[in-house]
C-alpha cells in the first residue's frame, strides 16, 4: 500500500501541497482530480522523489521512503509517466523500450509483455519516436514504464491532448493494468468520466488540499463536479 500522510511540499518558498492524506491500497486505482494549478502534478513529483516534502511522510509497503531518491523508489516498484508523451525522439520506438530493458533480467520478455498491452505499437517499432503521433508516444511512454515491472504505476494526465480514438485504447489498457494482481495505479486525469469509471476511489485537490474524496463510479460525478465548482 502507498500511504501519503500530512504531506506538505512546494517550490522554494512557495508552498503548493498542504497537509494531504492519500491512500492507494494494493490492487486499486486511485484518481486525483482538480483544476489546473490545484497541485496535482506537484503531488506526483513528491511521491516519486523529484520534490522533497517539508512535512509529512510517504510510505510504500510499510517503508518510509520520504528521503529516498527517485531511482531508489523505482527499485522499490514505482514507475512514473509524466505529462507530455515524453520519449527520445531521435531513437526508434523499439530503441526507447530497449533503453529501459537492457541490463534487466529477461529483457526480451519484458519488452514483449509491454507491447502486448499496446499492440498498435508493433508495426511502428522501427519508426523514430519523434515521428509518432501524440497518442502513439503516450502508449510508448506507458509501455516503457511497464518494462520495470512496477507494483505502483503513476500516471500524470495520460490522455491529455490525444485524439479520441487513441484515448479509448489508453483508458482500456489502464483499467486492465489496475486489475492485475497487486498492481496499484495513481492517476491524475482531467476527464472526470474516465477518472471515476476506472477508479476504486478518488480525491479532489483544490489549492493544494484535499477538498473531497469518495469511491469511484459514475454516480460520484455530481459530487466531484460540485467539489470542483464546475
């Protein structure tokens, strides 16, 4: 289980997250919603170790990881896919995957398993990543993260700016991942419908604090919209 307790963090003297408590149980998908500027990405950056908390703790499977560096958290089962369909544009899609797989045990099998989740990438493996569409690059970014065999997958706006037909494929894959035995998914997502339908539970952030929380499902949409003042 991932437990975030009384977390406070920010940039320099600017405090962005204030006293946030979030729990991601084993085998669950937890969605984080909120307007731009609410602190969602800052929260994820603190979870993966890119920002240091000024107060509070982050605990993974009973271990306080608040002071660990990002690579140490990855070694404990975290994988982070940031916004922006990030990839190495001059490398092929396959080379992007091999960068992560090389040196790991069963490297070929890991690449094959990641591609099984995104079969649309198979005919594109020889193409430079910079020539892929935004949706294809996002699929590549998630597939690359899966090669590390994470137990906690952290996704920041995975459907942002992507064509609708690919959005549906990405959403379906994320739901499948969350149903894997023991897999945990922490998802920041603007699309309320997907975020709630996929989630076991949700949290709404406003001005760096949790303003609402509840169980997933379409029936929670009204409560979420009210919390976000839509």
